[in-house]
C-alpha cells in the first residue's frame, strides 16, 4: 500500500472543513484535485473512505485512515520544528474537551502552548473517549481511567459540583431545602442529553429516580446565567459558582452532597513534542485548579 502525504493531508482537511469545496479553498487547489486525491487514496486502500454528503463523513475504514493522517500530520510538524524552529508552520491539533473545563481552568493552559492551533470538540467527559476511538481527536479530557487502545492516560484530578439556585428560586421551590418532595417537582437545569450530573445528585439525595421538569441549556456561560436568573437549580463546579455565591446571586442548596467527577487526560501514544507540550500545560493547570 503506497499512501501519499498529500492524499492523507487532503483527507484530514476534507473532514475538518466538511466538504471537498471547502477543502479545496483551504488547500488552494481545485475541487477536482481534492476529489482526485481522495479517489486515489480510496483506490490504494481498496475501500470507500468518505461519504459524499454535506457535511462529508467518514466510513469506518475512513476513520482508520484519518487516524493515520492525523499522526503523519503531527509527526511532520514535529520534524519541521526540530529542523527549522523559526520557520515551522502552525499545525492544528484536535482535542475533545468538556464544557465546564473549557469555561473554568483549561483555556489558560492552552494559551501557554505556541506553534499549535486548537480544533476543540465539545464533548461531555463521559463521552469524549469515543472521539479518541474514532480518531477524530488526538487527545481528550475524559472521565475514563482506562486508556483507549493506542492511547496513554494520566490523572488530572476531580471537579467538584454542588447544587445551587438563585435565592428567589429557592424561596419558591425549596423553602425547606432540597427535600425529596421538592426535588421531584422543582425545575432543574441540564446542559444537554448527555449531562447526568443533576440526575446523579437526585439519586444520591433521594435513593430513587426522579423526573422533575428540565430546561436544556447547552452553553456553559448561559447555563450559569440561567441558574442565577432562577430558571432552575443546577449542579455547578465550584470554580463557576464561587463568585455568584459570594455576591448572593446564588445560594448553596446542599453542602453535604457534592458530586465529584474524576478527570483524566488521554492522548495518542506518539513520541510527539507537540502533544507533550499540550499535555504538560494541561497537567500544570489541573494541578493548580482541580482537587
């Protein structure tokens, strides 16, 4: 099998941009050249790699080849950086990050890393490892302690979440605190369908599965704002709730039942200075901000 670097690079750009036309603009070639490179790559592999949809999607075989393409791209960057540090082009590294980490402690860590542009995928920490398995990202913040095949894993720490609500909301819906009866009917905030934190708290508090009304707010800043406005109670990480608790816009509903979420850093098992520089910056930030 004779796979060419330009074909692998083109596959990666097609998936990153979503179409052959967008990839052509990014690569400064014609759409027909992009199509020919992908077709030649598929002929070399003997499999269909890309579904010609909008956006373009990978087949199962395409996922395997994309992982190779990402690895080659990263190794190219590392080699160029070692040979010509001053002339090395910026390379893109896709990462899967949960929204709460991104909103609290992770961005300053990424800002320390130079020579890399970040392609961030928002994914709940319980589901981000799936993007590693698919080859979509090279590293992820995840709650899975067992390494994905072909990856290494290191512990970052814990994010601690506590139940909070606005004073007006608490007075209306929980005048006697977060009792089981109140929790069964009080509206709550949920980030998205993958967010299980509130349900974990309900189970820990009541020992039963409760089904109160839910507001889905799939944006980290707006999620916090919704809690402060009294739309519902929510589980917030300490780093997000501290200021609002201090100025009285939020109340701590329950100091005795925190939910601790373990976080791990998983990345591809590559001897890559670029990946290591990211991992080092993330580890330093985690040590300073997580439990």
